C-alpha cells in the first residue's frame, strides 16, 4: 500500500513538473506587445478585415472589401478561415485584434498539450503520455512555427490533429468527423499532409480487419469533408479565376533543411530515430513501424536529396516549403518517445524520463522566447489595406496592374451626370445615378464571381474584362443601383452540403447515437 501511495505521489509530482516545462512556451504570448514574425501582422490584418466583412452581413465570408487598397480581395475564399471564425466571438467580447490572435495561439498550444496527452493516455501510462505531449507541444519546429513564422493556421492544425487521434482511440466517429472538418478549415496544407497519416493510422489501429469498422472510418472522413466543403471546394473551383497557377509564390529550393536550420528538429529528433530502431530490433510493432516510416519519409522530403521530386510534382504549388513536412515528424516523434518510455519500469523509467526531458528542453530552448516585439495600435491593423498574401496570388486574373487608392467608391468613367446618396456597408453598395446621357459607371472594387449589380431586381451586365473592376453601362435618366457580393451556384451547393452534414451530426447527437468504428 505504501508503494501505491508513493507511486501516485510520484505521478502527481511528475505531472506538476511536466506543466512547469510546458509553461515557458506560453510566456511569449503574455507579453504586452505582439511578437515580430513573418506572417503574424498579416494574420491580424486579415482577421480585422474578415471581422469587418462579417459584421457587414457577408456569410460565409469570402471577399474582404477593405483589402487591396479598398478594391477588395477574395483571400478568405482560398485560405484557412477557421482562426477568423473562432476569433470573432473573442473579439466581440472586447479584446483587441492582436490580443484575439494571441489568445488563439495560446489556446492552440494548450490544446496541443491536452489533446496529445489524452490521445497517448489511451495507449500508455501517465508519465509516458505526459512526456509525449510535452515533446509534441514544445518541439522546436512547433514553437518556430508560432513565434518565428506566426502561422496561426498551422498552430490550430497542430492542436486538432491529436484531438482526432484521441477520438479514434475512443472509437467515436462523430467527433472524428468534426475534427477532420476543423483540420481542413484550420490550414489547407497541413490538412493535405495529415489526412493520409490520420486515415492510415486509423486503419492500422484495428486488431483485425472489420468491414463495418472500415466503412465507419470512411464515413467519418466523408462527413468531415462534408462539413468543410463550403470552404475547400470553392477554394479549389474558384482558383481558376485567379493568377494563382501563373504565380511562382516562392522558390522551394531555398527552404530545404540544411546544417544551418537542422535545429528545427533538435537533439530530441536524433533520440527518436535511435529509440525507434532499438524498439524495432526488440519487437516489431506496427504503430512504431508506421511512425518511424513517417519520420524517415517526411525527413527525406525536407532535404535537398528530394529536389527532383519537388521539381516534378504538385508540392511547390500546394506545400510550398519543404520544411512543412517536419509537421508530421512532430506527431510521430511524440508517439515514439511515449512508446519507449512506456516500456520502462522502476529506476530506468525515471532515469530515461529525466534524459528525455533534458533533450526536449535543450532542443526547445532557442525557440521558446521571441526576441523582438512590436507595439502597433489596433488601428494599424483595422485600417491596413494590404492583400496579406506574398505575391497577390489570389488576385482575379482580369485585374490589370497595380490598383492605386481612389477618392470615390463609385464614379462616372464616360458620360455626364451625378452620383449621390452613396451607401456602402461591406459588400453592399447602393447609390442614385442621375445621368444626362448614356454613361459608363465604375464601382471601385475588383470583380470576382458573386458580384451582382441590379436596378429594380434586374441584373446589369458587368464589364469586368475592361480593367478588372466592376463596370456597367446606364442609359440617360435616374437610376437606383444596388451592388452586392453573394454566393455563386457552386458555393451555394457547397454550403448546402456542409449544412446537411452538420444537421446530420446534430441528429446523431440528439438521438444519442455514436457511429462505432
């Protein structure tokens, strides 16, 4: 009995120690300023424009009218909107735009730690699970992704992946479906990398092949795709209207892992490789073999030896940066570390636990604390009109050249007359045009499918191919014009499928039924 009490006390003490090791990862987010990162400012600007568009009545939000020098930019139709949707109620509570983004980063780190622990706890004892969760959360690349790159979408994806795995182990497909959907909405690229890994993991988790379980796994994935189809299908379909395919966003060859940035893996990664080989030499385990394979394959794609594959594949367009493959190594490493620690008992358990904690800490140390902060007021973000993308790659392809700022939202390009009673609310524009002769009217907004101009319910032909902006002809006389941005048929169908998928899951919850995997 005394041994049992001592064992429980040890676990409590170790749990407290694990929390102490985790807390430094959050310190940078409690700083009064906003840490300087590659994309952080863009994420705040994009969120502020999204929030403005949502308040203006646009839903789902696809076109951000303030961006692109006030001409609008359809970035929300293409890039991970989940952080902006969950940020909206946080902002509505009174937090600044910057603090809202910092809260989401904070939640993603905590979520990563908790959900990884809950997933691993379904497989291992408490101490190995805590070590694995700690390795996942403060893995160098994970911290670098937040504090150097400022990638809030990837941070959210990191927290959702173990959420899905947890419910896989609990054999509950409905929450898995929600997780799949949120992962796709969190970050396009990480979803592309993680979905095959998650699905294969689900299959190898079966003790034996079960047709019903397999079909339920497929159902969970399909429902997840259905929940998020309102985003991913229009993002895929509408890309044809942009310059994306003709734009070289970055040179992938500059972003391979070299000796200079090998620390993104850290010493803990070397330990993972050695431990995995040791485990396989002792006993073949299919999950160890699977995650070791993932580690080695993903590592290969991060180094220049894989350059020929990058040159002749879709990777440069969809994945962009070779270092992104480290993401799946982070997940694999957390499992392999936990598996190894779980094999130990007694004194070796505490010795190796101490060694692993030291390796995790040394690996993470250089990435824990941001070096530079900035102190822009909220107005800097809420009035900024940048496109928030690297090469304006989602610009409609009919836009001609750089769009300078304008004086009036609507103007007469050719003809004679007066425009008055102008009202602009997000993507809803109305005005009166009193024309002395036939005129060409221009609304200073880029055209993107979904824009409509009408008078008394009758649609006007939009002459967007002239310069990429919304132009239309009006005859002599008085006119009451309304212009608005809404859903196309493709988007409406996608919205309907997502709504149907959501109601189907709600029906399951209401009936208190869960699909068994």
